[in-house]
């Protein structure tokens, strides 16, 4: 004895609609899209603080290398990124070596209340030339950076 299965009929007044499975699929797709958008927007905004932290770390590293190797190093901060040169002045060793490109793209270098100083010579004694500038992105983020040569180097995000 085989029974025929008959489909359920919608109650009077209702014709069609969405099944629970269809609704779950739509919610899952919307959740994936929102996570992707959040990650993309969050990564873009965090690139500039990472660039500023990388700059501070590179200044510390240039100081340490100059003392360790007893050789002057020159650090240049440029709109495209950072470069480090061993030997300080133009010499046989003084090849401009790219250290890091900015993650947040091309940055603007602005004066920070004094003449723009975007490169410094780090001496084997631990001293360095002063650095004084501001970094700015196209969307208005800014960091004021300064170092007097003995007291360290720091940038403040604004």
C-alpha cells in the first residue's frame, strides 16, 4: 500500500512567501558582506598609525646601528617612504636603500613650526641631527614628529 504525498496548501488569503531557508541564506550573505566592508574600511584607517609607528621604530634602529657598527647612518623621510644610508654622506657605502614604503600611500611632508628637516645623520656617539616635520595623508590625518638629537624622537597623531 503506497500512499500519495500531497503538498500542503497555504491557508486562505496567503499566496506564496519566503521559506525559512531562503531567509537564512539572505541573512548569511548580508553578514558576509558587512564583515568584508568592515575589514576593508578598518584596514584603510589603521595604515597611517602603523606608518607613524614604523617611522619611530626606524629612527630607533638607525641610532642603534650607528652605535653598534660605529658608522654614521643617514635616515631620509620622503613622501614615498623611508630610506637609510650607511656612511652618512655620499660615499662608496652611501647607497640610498629603501627601508619601507608608506602603507597609507604617498604622504605630504609639512613644516612643524620651523624649517622642514626630513633627514638626520645618526652618529656613532648616539647623537643625531634634529628631525622636525609633520606627516599628513590626503584624507586629513596628521602626525607631528620631532627629535632634538639627544632626547629621542616621537610623533603625536592629531
